C-alpha cells in the first residue's frame, strides 16, 4: 500500500517536444508537458471541454527512452509520483511548482 500513497497516472498529448538536459554529473533529465481533457455537458446541454496542463520530468533510462521515442502531439500514458519543488526567479521571487516525476511512459499513438 505504501506505493499507492503518492502515485499518479495521466493520459494526454505532448504540447511540445521533450526538452533534454544533460547534467554535469552525467545524469540525463527530460522535461515536457502533457494536456489532459475533461468533457461534460452544461445545464443547456452544450458540451464543455476543460484542458489541464501537467509538467512531467523523467530521469535516466526513462529519460533516454522519451528522448528517442516521444514527440510533440503524441498521446502517452505516464505513471509516476507528484514531486513539489520551489525555486527562485531571476527577479528573486519564490515560486512553487508540482511536477510528475515519471517512472514509466507508454506511447499510445504516433503523432496526433
């Protein structure tokens, strides 16, 4: 049960090609975002679509797989955990962000 405490699965389309960062330590980091859509009908019967963007990061072998096989527009299934972090902007403002630290990814289609 402990692995279910911080677990997330999302299916969506990539908004841009993954950004690859090769760190000085030799580790590889990949960053990208996916859009998920939620549909419902309002009181007048009109279909309403809400789109949510999720920031995804991946390390190591998962990052290498994403770099090679995943591209903008592609639908993917991402499994991972939520990872909050804070950072400081160039102007000195403190910001907080929550990302999905991807442990598994499955491309479900070629390009949309």
